[in-house]
């Protein structure tokens, strides 16, 4: 009997890669690298578990293109071939059941915490509205060109290690996002001002990687639908950027939104009009679909098999991105593909501690701890246990920071 589950459909990308189904493990920071950003064997264990879970595509957490500029403790940094053997094992394990693996490559710009980076950079010397970050220094044009080359070099190393593609992190307030935002990019040269100039940075990164890696290497992007801030990157501008990247030949666009200053996609706040459809950004995806041919992925909010199937069946999206649910249930894709009416148990985490809830620390770090457990061959925990979990998460976050500090001092 033929499988009528729309999530089981294959998807061929422009580069020639074929996704075996429409489910993607979206990026989540693993925080299991060494304090110097070196790859470890736990990545092999972790991605083997997710591969066996059945997703057609696995996107890694942030892989930094410059080890001096990282977004959080114990993030991977790939600048050369020093870890190529471990990168090959990582890629091989992720592809062991016929799926694909892309590395999300990133530079945080000024969104690099002060306990990790005393000299952050950005398009312009405009500080973030948080005491977690040191005010940045504006980049010179020579430095901008160097960062473009770093993205290209990292992608090349990953390709040689067996990764099927890369995803540029152009969302959540990181450097590409900073260049796109008129709030954060107030340059008066060819890299700032008009939208055409503000999108030059990401366009040049794409073109440089494509030239170096070739037509058969997948290049995608994670892009904000909006910054959700007054005077920031708007939905209209996001559509124009997507149209430009579509014309250049990008392989997939993942829609997201917000930043550390306004983490809308981490607080679990869904508008009433979207609750029935579960996921964030479906309305924007529906609009964007009218302007681009590139496949679109939406991540954030999907919890039930029924909602995932309907989103694909209706043509609103091409790929379903799943993050937190896979941190507590690595076998989730197999369950939704089997047609058993799966419903994830993931719900927004609130602690009652306003500062922690406003910064969405638990929404990130608790799931990061479950990822660590999977990487150690353990079963993830499925429920938050009140104050005990808060203490455990804060301790582990502090411990990761101390690991990096010991290396850098």
C-alpha cells in the first residue's frame, strides 16, 4: 500500500541533493566542543542518534568561522583542517541512514558575550541593549572581506570532510542579521545604507562559497522574517533579500525571527490566528511562497503530526524544521512518518523568575543539557523539575563558561 503521508515525500534541491523526506532537525547549539572550539567524538554519538531518528536533513548548531568570535561556550569553530578526522566521523554518522547533513556556519558579530569576547565587532559601533555584551567596534572594509573569506574557508573544510552543505546563519541578531538591519548597520559605504548595500555582505558570502565549493554543494540560509523591532529589518525587506538569494540560486531558505534583544521565537508566544497551525512564521512563508522558487523551511512551534502534514500538504512550506522536540525525543521523525498521530510533549518553560524567563535561558539551556545527555549515550530527560532544573541549568551554563575562561586566560 503506497505511503500517502506528505512528510514522506522526497525533495530535490537545485544543487542536486535529494532529501529523503520533508523533516529537518533544525540547528540547536550542542555546546559539547572543547573550550578551544575543537570537535570531539560526542558529535559522532549525538548525530548517529538523530540520524537513526529518521530526519531527511540534519542541520548542526552554530559552527563558528572565527574562534575569536563565538556566540556561546563550547561552540565548534572550524578555521582549518586540524579536526578533519573528527569532522569526517561526525558527517559519516549523520549520513548513516541516508539523510543529509548541513553545518550552520556563523559569526556572532557583537552578539558575543563579554565573558567570551572583550573585543566584539559589528557593522557599526552600536551597542546591544544588554549588559551581557561589550559595545562593539565597527568593522573596516578589509575586515569585512576577511570574514567573507572565513565563511568560504569554513564551508570548504566542511565539504572536504563530507558535509553535504552549509546553512548561513542570517537570523537571530548574528553578524549577517546585523548587516541587514538598519538599526545595527548605519554604515555610509557600499556595505550600508540602502537595502541593496545592506544585503551585499550575505550575497558576497553566498557567491564566494558557491564559487569555491561548486554547484553540487548545498547552500541554505536561516533568515529573519523580521527583527520585530521599530526601525529594524522588516518583512518587506526580508522578502526582497529572499528574492535576491533565490535569483542567485540558494538551495533552501529557513524562516525565523527575533534576536537576543527580542527573542520572540524562544518565549512560546503564538498569536491566536496561528495557534491552530501551531508554527511561527507560517503566514510569512505563505506570502514569501508567491515571490520565490527556493524551497522554504519553517522551524518553531510544530508539535503534532497533523499540523506538520497539513503544512506540507497545503504547500505553505516545503520542509518542516524541528528543534526542541528532537532534544527530548530523537526518534520523533520516525514516529511522525509512521502515521501514528504523534504529539510532542514540548511546552514553553517558565520559572517564575522574570529575568531568566525574559532572557529565555531555560528555553535554550535546559534543552542543551538534554542534547549533552544524548551525546553521552544517555536518555534525555523529558520533563522540567521545577527549581531543581533551574539550578542544574544555571550551574551547567556557569561550568561551560568556566571551561572557556580557563582556556583563554
